[in-house]
């Protein structure tokens, strides 16, 4: 079973991403007057970017993108960093800014998201060459802190309000809980990136870690995108 999942890792991941995005589109009218409409746009954007990110499959001598071999764009680190590592964190900050009602919480999210954007821009400028060939652990850690902060502030707000009575009907709750759990699971993997070797097969330790990493990410993605799909179908819209 595990071997089957690993051998179809990319197809399964893309299918789940488009499943959540398409479900969101189908239920768009249900959420068009709520902040959840932005989340639908985001899922569509991510599904498209994740598909584009696979361009590296064609950067090989017999591929139609063979002209990228030896260039800074041979790997997709730069693209993934922009749309996910940085882009997703900024989107969720924007999303929670729209969802939360407490002014203090909104200000906290506003300042930490601006701080993250400024820091990321400066850090990339100072590590320009590495930007194209590796991921930055510091972005993963800071992003996880911001996501967890946003989620916790949302949980605190619903705990002290009447929303707690019907939290199970709120799509915002499922989004918050899901990304909170996903980031807690995925972020620690960045600390072991030193063992992730593109030249897998040179030693068995690297290969074992790569398989473990793929399993963790795959099952985390299955959990995340299926939860989003369920939430679109199950939840009731909340007017903002």
C-alpha cells in the first residue's frame, strides 16, 4: 500500500489539490458573501502553482525545457518559496485578518505579517544565489509561528463568543484547525533537510529519509485537502 502511494505521490497530491479547489468552486455561491470566497480563490491558485511547479520534470536532456539545465531555474526552490513558503503564510494572515473581529488580534496579525514580508525580502536579497537552489528553514519556522498565532487567536475569539455553540458548522474553524495541525506536522521536517539528497541512491539513509518525508507530506496533504473538501460541503456560510 505504501509503495503504491509513493509511486503515485505526485498524481495523488495534484488530484487532492484540484478536488478541494473544484469543490470550492462548485460551492462558491454558498460562500460568496463570506471571507471563505478568498480561500476558494487561494486553493485554485495553489492547485495551478503546484502543477506549474512540476516543470522540473521536463528539465532534462530529452525534455522540452532542456535549455534550463545549468541555469538558476533548473530547480523549483525559488518558485515554491514564493507561492507557498511565503505566499501561503501571507494569504492566511490576510484571511484571518478578515475573519477575526477583535481589533487587537487584527493588529497583531497585521504587524507580524508585514514584518514577515519585509524580513523575507531582505533575507532573499542577502542570500540571492541560495534562493534558487535551497529552501530556507528560517522561513518555515517563522511561517509556522505566524500560522499558529493566527489559529490560536481565532480559537480564543470563538471560545469567548457565542460562536463556540456552533463551531462545528463553521468553515473558518475547519480551516484554522487543519492548517494548525498541518504546519505543526510539516515544519519539523525542515530541520532534517540536510538529509534530503537529490542524488538519492548514493546511500540508504538518504533514501529512507526521502521515503519517510514523502509519506509524512502525502498523508498530511490527504488530511488537509479532504478536510477542506468536507468543510465546503458540510459547513454553513458565515456572513462577515
